[in-house]
C-alpha cells in the first residue's frame, strides 16, 4: 500500500523487508493494498506470525538486520 496513494498501517520493523522481497511494486499496487490482503498470502502470513513473537524494535541478527540498524539500504 503505497504511502503516497493510500492509507498506511503500523507493522513490525522487519515486515517491509519481507513484503518487498516477496512482492513486486506492481503486485503490491494491483492486489495487496490492505494488511488483510497481505496476510492472506501464505508466505507473508507465516512470516508475520513468526515476527509477531519478536519485540517491536527487533531487526534480526543477520546481514539484513545490521544494514537496517545502520540506516543503509541495499
């Protein structure tokens, strides 16, 4: 759900990484404009169930987590 063209929702800090890893910008714009639509996607639902068990500020221990903490986007 592009912030410039629609509403926004608060999600866990690591979720945008997984959303953009799973879906292209076009797919997001065409069929995933709500949190409910994103949760209906099997891989995202399983990831969100897992991420929901982490503290709100948790960003992971891998390379992606370290990059996000430093504020550098790959």
